[in-house]
């Protein structure tokens, strides 16, 4: 039968296009695979960076997880290759880029848009949890949009990468659940908390516990110091969903299944994702 051996890719299989963005460990370019003319995103990671931050097993774990995940709302990792100084990730190309930019441009999203993205995220997370993968690091920067504006979770660092991010990077605490911020043992419910944070941010344009300093954000998260501004006007259904997710006790947070059955999602989410 057809030889199923993994194809060995190399740089000469691709024509490199414009740079898409600059990550901490390397840049991302649009690229075209020469034989198929297929457009991909190529992420370059410098080996000396991997050495310097000692994140080999993290990258390996990301690839193991990523090659086993197939979901319309999770950005595909098609494969990888390396030369003597760089590792190349061959990624699905998200034509409309970072959701973050859309959010910053529009200030906040419509309730239909927000509900559609929350439903897509919930479906993707339900799929991940089925595969025993906890994301723990979902934030607008890790969410991309394909050519039809469909949401794609992109940060394959997943649990391992986000763990080190929390310790080593000064990245924002805004999206972390109390038990993560307290560095307590945590389970899948951390992603449910993050869905509440994102839902708030999609509708109001900023995360709910934003503060001048990290320690103030920390205090606001621990107290679940949540308030709803009077503008932009947001429906009671949307506020109800946020209140059912931003609950200190992780066992009391609305389950992923219940989120998909929530009136606000049923009323507003576009079922074609
Ligand atoms: O380029 C942009 O800024 C935005 N952009 N715009 C369109 C677009 N289409 C596809 N991908 C994009 N960006 C790459 C998204 C990633 C997916 N997976 C990653 N994995 C990773 O970086 N892993 C990793 C790196 C270094 C160390 C370790 Cl331990 C792990 S990055 C796109």
C-alpha cells in the first residue's frame, strides 16, 4: 500500500514570503510549498534559544500533542524540520492573523461575534480535555483567525510551555485562574475560568481584573473583584455566563457542555463557527 513514511521536509521545499510576526523564540513567515503550491506559516526557532532557555522537552511535547490534535478550531502543525542552527515548524496559515488585532481595532466585539468565538473555544477545549490536554494559557495573542474569520487556538506551548511562561516570563496574569496564580494543583477547570475572562474581554475590550501592577491583578483575581461597566451595553445573559465561569471554587464553574447550552450562546453563537 501507499508508503506512509513521514516525508522529510527541508527549506528547499518552500518559497518564503512576508514575515507575519516576531515571537519570543523566532519569527513566523508565510511560505508556499513548491510542489503543492500550498500556503503555510513557517515558524523559525533558533536552536541556541532552545539551548539557552533549556526548553527542548517542551518543544518535543508540543509537537507530540499538536500532531495528535485534529480540530477545526485548533491550528494544525503539519510537521517540522531543522538545519544546523534553526528548527522550522510547518503550521496552518491563519490568513486573518491575531484575534488580538481585531479586538484592539474594534475596541470590543459584538455579542454575536463574542458568542461565536466562545463557542468555538469551548468546542476546541472539550476536544482537548477529551485528549487529556489542559491548555492553561489561552489569551487573545494565542488566538488566530483563518480566511473565513474562524477562530484557531495557536499556542501549542500548552501546559508545559505555559508553565515555564508563568515562572520565567513576566507575561500577564490577567488570564490565569486563582489556583494557577496561587500555584496550587489545578485541573481542567482552569480553562473554564479563562473562557470567562475572554468572554468579558471580547465584550468590554479589556480583561476584568486588569490593574496597574501584577500584584494588584493578583489581588483582584483572588478576590474575584468583578464589575460590569455601564458601557458598552452588554446583555444580562452574557453577564450571567461570565458570572457562572469566574467562580473561585473551580468545582462550581460552568462545565464546557453547559456553556454550549447556555441561553446566551444558543441565542448568539453562529453554529458554523
Ligand atoms: O505569526 C504571528 O505572529 C501570527 N500569525 N499570523 C498568521 C499566522 N498563521 C499561522 N501561525 C501564526 N503564528 C504562529 C503561531 C504559532 C503556532 N504554534 C507555535 N508554536 C511555537 O511557537 N512553539 C514554540 C516555539 C518556541 C519554543 C517552544 Cl518550546 C515552542 S507559534 C500566524
